[in-house]
């Protein structure tokens, strides 16, 4: 037991000194491997080209993004309204689909209607 403690007492400071600190990378002098510069690994996604738009999201993906906003807030209702623009009717029937929630005039009722359908959507892969 004493030999193990003695070995650790000798090796631990040596390991700490060996790690040391490295200077910050200088962009003018990149790290070299032999006579070639060290290859820098970037992101997996290629950068978006000018004029190229992002891949459009489905309504379900947009609705799941709305679910991340606090429940019962105006921001969540605005998020739903961006997907399905409100078109209130005087006396709408009970909504049978999420798109029919836009016909509800009262904001609180419309939010409750959207939440009822959005909570039933299964989680989609990212």
C-alpha cells in the first residue's frame, strides 16, 4: 500500500508538469505535420450558398417548434397563427382538424384548440 502511495506521489506532479499549457493557435503559422499543415475539420453541413434557401419545414415540425414556447402565452399563439392564419367565423363548429382552429375568434379558445391537436403529434426525428 505504501509503495502505491509513493508511486502516485512521484508520478502525479510529473504528469501535471508534462501537460503544461500550449500557446494559442496563430493563424499565420498553422500547426504542421511534417511539411504539410494540419488539416482543420469543419462542420458536416456545407455552408449555404447565396440565393439558396433553407429546406422548408413541414407543418408538424413548425408546430413542434411552437410547443417549445411556454404554454398559455401570446408568443405561442402567434407561432400557431403564423402556421395557420386566423380566419374567425361568427359561430364555428367544433374543430375536427388543426386547420379548423383558425376559425375560432377568441384567442384563449384558439390556443386551447391548437394545443389539443399539437400535443397529439408524435415527436419527429430531427
